[in-house]
C-alpha cells in the first residue's frame, strides 16, 4: 500500500459519458480483434489463392497451405454449425456440439472443484510447514512436467479396476491439472502480507488460526482468483484429454476425435469443434471472473 | 520519578543478529534503561543505532541475545501475551479488505470481544482521532495521515498501557506530521499512556517527549538521555519557546559527539 493516496481511486468513467461506456468499449475492442483475426485468416487464404500457394516473389510454398481443405473459409465453418451433423440426422451440428460442451463442462467443473480444493489445502499446509513445503514442492512441480497424455490412460485403467464410473476418472485427470496453479498461487497469496502486517498480529498475541482467517486468507484471495481463472481453462483441457482414453462418447473429446478422422473430406467440422472447445474454456473463465467481481472490489483485483 | 513499578526496564540488554553466521551484527550492546509509567520517551540516533530494535524488544517481536527486558514488571513475552502494548509502524498497515471501523476492531476480534462492544469501542476510538465519519470507508480512500490516525486508534482500542511507535510519521509530509504530533500529544495527555517513540527527527523528539534517549551506532548504545522540561501541555507556542531551541541544540550536540567518536558514520 502506498502512503499518500488520493481520496478517490475508484475507476471513474470519462466525464460526459454514461457509466456503461467502459463496458461497451471493452466489448468493442474484443469484437474488433475478432474481426482482425477473421481478416487475417481470410487475407492469408486470398494471398494463397493469388500466388498459387507460394510466398510472394519466391518459389517457396506458404508455411501453412491456404486451400479450402486445410483452411476452410470462416463462413464455411460457421455455416456447417447450422447443417445436420450427419447425413440424414435431425440434430444440427451446433446442437450436438453444445450438448457435448455441456457434458464436458460438468466433468471439468467437478475436476475444477476437486483440484482447486486440493491445491488450496496444499497451499494452506505449506504456509504452515516449511518442512512439508520443502519436501513436497518438488513433487508438486514434477507432477506437471509429466505429460498428461501418459497419465490419463493409467488413471482410466485404475478407475475401471476400482469400479468407478468413467466420468470420475475424467474428473481426476482434470483435477490433476487444476490443483497446481491453485496450490502455487494460494501459497504465494498466503505469504503476501507485509512483515509488519504479521507483526501486528503477533503484537495482539493472535493464534495461528486467527492469523490464517483474519490476515493470510483475505490477503490470498486476489491470488486465489488469478489461479482459479487459470484452473478454469485448464480444467476443460484436462476433461477433453481425459475423455479420449475413457471412451466417453458424449463429450467434446469424442467429437474432436471423430471430426479429426474426417478432416480430409470436411475440415470445417473439426474447426467448429475446436471453436466450441475454446468457447467452453472462455465461458468458464468468464464465470470465474464474474464471481471475482462480486467478491473483490476493483482495488484488490490482480489484473 | 515515582516509586511505582517501571513501565519498561532494560537490564544489560544486547542483541546480536545472525549470531552464528559470518555476517553477525551487534545491533545493541549493554542497554540499561528504565521508563516510568506515563512518560513520553523518544529514541533518536543515526540509522543502524538499533532504536527500532530496542522498540521491537519491548514488543517481543524479537528476543534479546542477552539481558532482561521487563514490561510492567513482567518479561516482555508475557506482557505481549497479556496485550499490554499497542504498536504503530511507519506504514499504517491497515488491512485493505476491512473498512476503517473493522480495522480498528481487528485487535478486539482477536481478543474475542462481542460484536456490539467492538463496534461501540471502534466508534469511540475513531471519535478520539476525529475520523468518525470515515468508519465505513476503506483504507485506500484515506490519505496517508488519516491512515496513520486509524493505526493509532487501532493500537489504543484494547487499552494497552504502553504505546510503541516506530517512526510513525516518517512517511508523511511536514504539515501532516506537525498536525499528528499535536494529536499524539493530546491522546497522550488524555489517556496517560506510556509512549515510546522512535524517530530520526530532532525537533519531533524534543517537541513530544519528556525524555529523549540519544543512541549511537555500531554497536547500538545509549549515549545519553536528555530531559525535556518544556511546559505541559505543549502546543504551537512550544515550538517558539526559547527552551525548545536550547533542547534541540542539546540533543544535536549529544548526537554530534557520537559522530566524532565514530567517524565512519
């Protein structure tokens, strides 16, 4: 905290403009960037078409092929969402993908909750026991350097031997990814109070529990939310990766796998599935941000 | 001096940091000092003279390497557990997520006071430092000087008999500083607390104190104690009193003698 702060540090709107203007501007900039990305995609395709797939003024091929089989037009990808998923099927592709996304989100949410709880508890244990922190932290870090693709099938096999439902294994795989950022950031947050803030508690002869509840935990909240935003997005990745070896047919994992088989004939369906996976992660992160806004005033958010 | 039990007693106290390491530092050496209840004591000296260390020994925020520190006749750790002192740091150290009122209530929560009693006391303390109308504000909405007044209210909330202040106005501008000095004097005379005040400002020490403890560095020693017999209560006119300048000169010369002895400073 700086010493001499002005009386009003609330983010104020530009004078003469209504209060909702900043929100509109933010939405506008997001939309603008989306347009730029679409423009870049289509521009690259146009370039490829004009030069016959070569880098201009050279005989070298473009790094990524720009033809419709590799990079379908943006409108083709959007259009395929509104076509039946299979020939003769009733459901449109977007309906199938939405159902798959919601299914995957339930697994991701469970993994997010379990992983965040585990990570949070690890942070709390570590801040109170430097010995455990020194002993366990290398393993916590190492856990994230092992490829998830190698671990996921093992978890699925163990899970089925123990008679767990398939989604439980997916939840564990998702939690395996989510616990890490939460553990690290919780520890950082719990250690974030200045020395004098802790000495103040010592001068009151506060107990460890009082220091935890009245100082360390509230101080850690901004860090915790930063971690939860990361966890929300990786929990979706964990769930999708977990679905593949589990053979769960209802989620985005299977959809991505199936459409990648048909990539040669219809790449736009895979792109559509990728779009939904990204949107799912994004939506989850935005949900966490909304909760953060309710819990933390602007002055305390780490952004 | 009264015959009552001293508020603070230092007996042959020394403090060594990093005792077993190569970079061991003798911060304090053979400190003997007695502070009577109701005194206003300033600790002054060059940086590195151990004045803050001395204060932190009283608060049992650190332990002495040798010697005894007694607070109200008890060992310092026991006095801390009895909550016999309140502490004010250079930074206000308010908790950002608490309103001003809840910051003042923090020690009372730790002590387990019921909510209604806590709120009443916080109101009373905020009235004392004239910040009642800011009870529901958050720390970032207050100026540095106001934040420091909240810190003082918080330190006094549970009625400790001793107030420890570690350069409390060091980060404030001169005008705010002078206003808060008057405020501290007013609180001191209203409440009759013992105040131990660390500063590196000679006029501040002389203006506030009944005695100024002058310290020298490497290792930290008490090189002299200057009685400040300026009339009480003190106010704006004190700073224009001829004795005020005499005392400032006396403290300054006391400090300079030490500088001559240790030219490295």
